[in-house]
């Protein structure tokens, strides 16, 4: 079943008008908006509701740009959408034409000429997604076009969610909660990490998930490893081991990214201390969420809390925005001076990672309100 579109047409129209106005104020004639597969599809999806069904693929003379999408948007007219394919029954907005084919780059060239942009000032949104090879190709074809990176024109809009988006993201969080609930219910001695991941996957799809990108199940001392390939293994879980779950997926085009940790059996004193300290750090940071606070100030809450504990050398502060993409701005980290505003949606996940022993990273999704915050995820943090 194709995902139901829960964002109204009028909202897409408003997004495009705001984008065109910002581009015109910048002195641009058009925007070249670039996206890729699901984890980096936010820019084009945000404006048109187009979502790619293919990941990026190798290019040759006849196939250039599979897995990428482009929205060429003039400041005073509807845009042209250039894609490798169109998913069935997907409503598209703000476009005058769809150019579809496996040679995406050649169709971008055609669109440029149709819109007479050969000697114009064009802003690029999605510069960190656009491959260098593709950019060089376009620069060669349109040597008189002035290109400029202006990611902020769309990204700043995407940071502030509409009420419609928050409703969808609340449902996405409910899907994630079902996965976390299943994790707590079924994880036991002698199961493999892979078996746990399968149960979590099943729970999420039964709850309405449309795609899962990562189900990290790390047990024992592997729980102290933030990133490992493969995400889950055939390793058997032993009694007394810590098991960490990091769960990333999408519901109706909006992402969830959550984490929980448990101990198989009764935790010992040291495990309990690490666990409860990590939970307290996460709760301290979440309780500090409010508009007007800088992202780095929010991160500092967990940093300062953990600096006073026995685990200061193992602190792993982390957080980020979330929306159409699983990791969006603002990063909740030292040095980021982005000011929090109402309707930003954040993942908060400070952790304690003790190499060779255990790791705890509890991750929740919250929305910034006018006076503070509200949880979107609801799964209890402590399983005992």
C-alpha cells in the first residue's frame, strides 16, 4: 500500500512560495534543489512530495543520476521535477512538468534550457548531496551560469515543523514505541542479536512503519560501540549482559530515531550505576529544552552533568534534529549556536560508553513548545 499523504496540498504551496521569496530576496533567478534516497531526500520531498524509490547507483554514458532527484524552481513560476522514476499514486505539488528517465543529468540540462537559465544566477540547495561529478558536468554545460550554495533557504524552513508534520511525527514515534516495547518484551538469554532485531522489525512494520534503515542490537561489551557493522549479529546474548537497541525508520515519510538499553537478568551494582547515570543525564538535558536556548547550551547541560560523575571520561553527548531525514539540523552539540524555536523536533541521546564493559544511550524524540518541550516517544527508560 502506498503511504497516505497526511500533509495538505496548501502546505506544500506555502512552502514553495516561501522558498521562492527567499531566493528572490537573495537575488537568485532559480533554485537547483537536489536530493537522494530516503536518508537525504528531505529538500525535494519537502517542496514537492516526491520520494525516491531507488538508492544512488553507478553511472555510465546512458544512466547518470539514478537514485537522485532534482527540482528546478524559478522564483516566478512553477518548477520542473527531474527524477529517475515516479512512484505510483504519489501526488506531486508545485510542478509544471516531470522529466523522468535514467539519465537524470541530461534531463536537468533540458530543463535548464527550457527555463532559459543558461546565463542566470542559480542557487543550489542540497550541495552536500550533489556529487562533484554532477556539479562539474553542469558547470561545463552552463559556463555562464552563476551557481551559489544556499542550503539554508530550505533547511531553515525544514527545522520548524508545522502542526501537520508534528501529528505525523507523533505517529512515527508511536511506531517506534511499539518496536521498543517488543524489545523489552522478548529479549532474553540465548537469543541472538539478529533474532531480537527481527522481532523489533516485525513490531514496527505491524505498527505501520514504511521503511527501517537501522536496527542496531549490540550486546555485552559491544554495547559500548556507537557504530558497528553489521548492525546485529548471530552472537548469542548471555545472562547478565547489557543489550543496546538503536532503532531508525520512517512512517509516512517522517523519520524516527530512538534507543533503549536493558540487562538480561538482574543488573549488578556497576551496571545499574552506569544505566541510571545515563538516564539522569538524558532527562536533565530534555528538561532543559526550551525556546531561546542555543543548541550548544542544551548539549552543555548533559556535558556538565556527566562531568560531575564517575563516568566523565566516557561521556558521549549527542543530539540532533529530525524530520523527513533522520539526522537534520540543528545538531545538539558543542559549537552549534542555533537557537531553539517552537516546533523544532529533536532527538536527545547523551550516552555513557565504557569500552570493554558496557554502553548506555537512551534516545527520545521531543518537540520544542512555546514554554518548554513535549515528549513524542513514551516508552519507559528504565526496564526494572
